[in-house]
């Protein structure tokens, strides 16, 4: 299985979401939330072609990489700072490391919050990522879809209708 940053992100959000996405049930294109996130990315960095490179690596896409300063910029439209975002960027750093690019750090920008957070990859994080990858493979290979999590994040999730169709 080719694990991407999206799998790492979903693993931290909801194992059901991870399972659905990985098993080919994909509803992201219908989600206004995703479209809004893309729009925020485009309007926050209109000068992107000059400053940043887009990189495709290991099946993951890094939208904004500052090669000169070795900094990954990730923009999140979310109004909360989430662990999933941190791990997504840590995974990008790990992917670059695996391809011989050392010394990379990340910055996550939250335009709605007017905040940024710095991301680094420690040795412990790398060990943790190996465990996370094994856990992802186990969850995705399971024949049964994990249960709904009944969380407040569900209302913003593109799978909401799919997960709660029988509950209204
Ligand atoms: S709606 Fe909730 S339970 Fe369903 S996939 Fe999304 S986060 Fe998980």
C-alpha cells in the first residue's frame, strides 16, 4: 500500500474516514469545505509561482515548498490547530528526508486564526511515523469499516451524509 500524507492526516482525524477513503469511497469533490480550503490556499499565496515549488513525492503533493530555505508551507482553512495537520507536515518532511533532503522544517498557516505553527521532525517522530504507517495498513486491510465517531467534526466531514444517512 502506498501511504500518502492524506492517509496520515485522516488517521489522526477519524479511522472510519481513513478506511472509506482508502477503500475507494471518495466524496471530497462534493465538499464545500474542501473547495473553501483550496480557495484560501490560492488567495493566500497568489505569488506562489515566484516563491514556491510544487512537489509530488511518494504519491503526496506538497503545494508550497520553499527550496531555498527548505521550508514547507501548509495552509489550513481550519479555525482550530489540529494534531492531524502537524502529522501531515511531519510526514512531508519525512518523505523529503527519505529522498536525501535533510534539514527541512514546516510552517502551518491558519489564515482564519491569523496564526502560524512551526513543525519539525524529531527522531521519536520518525519512529512514531513507522508505527502510524503500520496501523494505517492494519485499519485499511480490515474487512469491516470502523464505526462512526459521533464527534463535532463529523458535521464538517465530506462523509457526513454517508455516515449518518439513517439517523434523521
Ligand atoms: S462523518 Fe464522522 S464518522 Fe464519518 S467519516 Fe467523517 S469524521 Fe468519521
